[in-house]
C-alpha cells in the first residue's frame, strides 16, 4: 500500500495487522514474513521507520496485533508519502508456493499542527 498523495506534517502511523490467505480452502502453512513501513519526500527514495512480522493465525482465528511508528525527527514538518510493503508467501506440500497477504485494519495517520 502506498499513498498516491502527500501527507503534510505526519508524526505517527498506527494500525492493526494480520496475515491472511488468498484462498482459505487450501491446506497451506503460512511462512512468517515481515512488513516494512516507509516514508518518502519524493515517492522514489524511501526511509524505513519500522518493521514487524505479524503473528501467524491459527486455523480458526485471525490475530490482529497493533503496530505504531513515529516519524523520525529529521522528517517532521515535511510533506511525505507513506508505504507499507509486505512480501509474504505460503508453502504447500511439495514446496509449491502460493501468495499470502497482509491485512491492515484501522489505519491511523497522526499529523502535527
């Protein structure tokens, strides 16, 4: 996910996240992968402000953990793009790969005055 417009005076980004599958009917084991939270002044050069590996859900429930990241002081009071990237995958029997996804809920972007 990348914003297509700038956000002025961003100070913090927070959200709930979980790993989910494209097709829950497949008997697949998830592989833990991290997501990366980044900001950019120009949409080309990115500064990483956080990373985490969401909890792998059990077969019966999805766990949404809360994540919160502050904008570094050198990037405060600037116009920024936000990007949350994730490259997850699940592995079936025989090592046939299938993509998983990062599910983000209740994203909150805090801005200063």
